[in-house]
C-alpha cells in the first residue's frame, strides 16, 4: 500500500517526466514500473555508482557493511549478503 508521500513522489515524477525516482519502498517501485517511471532504491544507487566509476567497489563495500548499524533502512540480511558478494567479485 502506498502512503501519501509515495503517491505524491510518483505524481511529481510523472509531471516532471523525471529520469529516475529514488525510493526504497517496494510498493512504490512496483507502482513506478506500472507508470513507466524508472525507480531505484539505495542498493541500486550504490551499484550504479560502481558501474559509473563514481565510487570504487571497496568504498561501496564499506557502505554496505555499515548499512545495518548506521541506517534505519531495512534490507533483508540475505539480500544484503548477496549484494556484498557481488561487489566483492568486482574488487
């Protein structure tokens, strides 16, 4: 279920024809896909930074390892571990 802020963000992204909507909410990302709005969450942004060579895999690994204790973002441990493994293969 989308909350008011997510609905407003989706509406604004459509109005502005935005290139990207940043959201960690699964329902909002699914709604964005339906509306043909590109959406990424925190993990997607971090991986994109590596692909664009804006950050090194080592720096992103530091961020990923600190996420559970330095952020209120909830990521399933299994998913986080998989992303860490993928980034480790790049370094």
